[in-house]
C-alpha cells in the first residue's frame, strides 16, 4: 500500500502514458496467432468503444473537447519521446482505490481477491508475468519491458486518514456500471488516485467485461468523475478461473486509461478488410482487423 501522492494530470501524461506507449505492446495486443494471420481476427466489440460512444451521445459537447485534447496529447507525446529516448525511467507509483459496488452477490469480492488482482496488474506492467512468452508473438518479445510503473492500494484517504484502499457500497447500480450515478456517488479525486469500480455488470444491456476512457474523453471538469476502470467481478484477477484470459482484463483497461489504443485503432469494423486501414499510432505492431476479446 502507499500514501496518497499528488498525480497532477500533466504529470500523469509525463510519467505514465508515454512509457506505456513505448514499452508495453503486450497490453495492447496479446495474440498467439502467427504473424501472417494477424489480420484475420473477427471478434466482439470492446466495452471501451461502447462506453465512449455512450458518453458522447449523452454529452455531445464533450467530443470536440476530447478531439482537441487528444491532438494536444499526441503533440506532447511526440515531443517528450524526442527528449527522453534511451534515458533511465524512474519507478512511478500510482495509488489505487477500489470501489466494490455490490448487492450482496458474487461481485462483493474479498479483500484477498482484490489484493491479488492488483498484484497481477503489477506482474503484467513489470513484464514478470510468466505467461508472456506464450501470448506474445516471438517477433514482439524483444519489445516487452518493465515500464517502471507500479500500482498500490492507497494507504491514506482524502482526509489523510488510514485506509485499505478498498471501499464497499451496497447498491443496485452494480447491475449497470455505465450509469453515471455510480461514478458520481463513489469516486476519489482522479488527480491523486486511479479509481477502479468492481460491479456485477459494467453495462445493463450487454455482457462486456469492463471499460475505461482515454484521458482526453474525461479531461473536462464535468466528466472528470468518469476517469477510471469499471470491471465485472468475474473478470477481475486470478479468482475468475475461466482460463480465457479474463484475469488480464484489468491490465487491458488500464492501458486505455493510460491512452493506449487497440492495435486496430478506434475503428469499429472488426473483421473487415477496411479495419486494417487504422492502427494505434505506435510503430511496434502491424495493422490488424481487430481483437476485442479483452474489452
């Protein structure tokens, strides 16, 4: 666990987004298919896309702001890369607050399950996950790296009082993690914490496992409370036991939170030839038709 630290949004860009973009290709794409089949995937849509479309539909004024912020962030990223290539990266710690929103069902995960889920997140981001050689194509293994980012459950709350970093709320909102009231009611300042909400269903009307937003989508004061990751209990950590890779969903969504796109970019024509015309803006992997399994 860790004391609360001030993570101003520009500092979050500086210490986190850039290094993920450069050094963690495994978060954005975890395919075990041969390189010549990389453009043949045809799987379901990601919760990130659903949530973003829903946010902009409810608040259309946010999209122009998000587009402008995204352009500024890309410019900043390019400039920062030119100044920091091949330099030592200091370890950067992100305090995490986990909000368990439950109705006394299976979504009310134990503290032990939550702690282990954060441990797995750190294994993925430090490249100590023993599964990496089995899920990353050999051509990309040399690019995988410890990005010097760690996540720790917060030790102090907003009043500087001791906390476990885990908070529990009994609410029917657990059945619709995309309901704006959930995040408005249960959140910690995003300038100091990464918020994670564990729920029964991230969306009321589909079975997506989780979602988060790009930083540009939640950069305005009216949308800041949306910043973080909403995740279904069955996709959080190793306790899920599905054997389908769901235990790494949190890593995937934290990647979106940190401004990582899917390797097929933001288009939604998954499985079509046109989908290969877009990418993630990072020159480490080839274009792909799409792989939204982890969304």
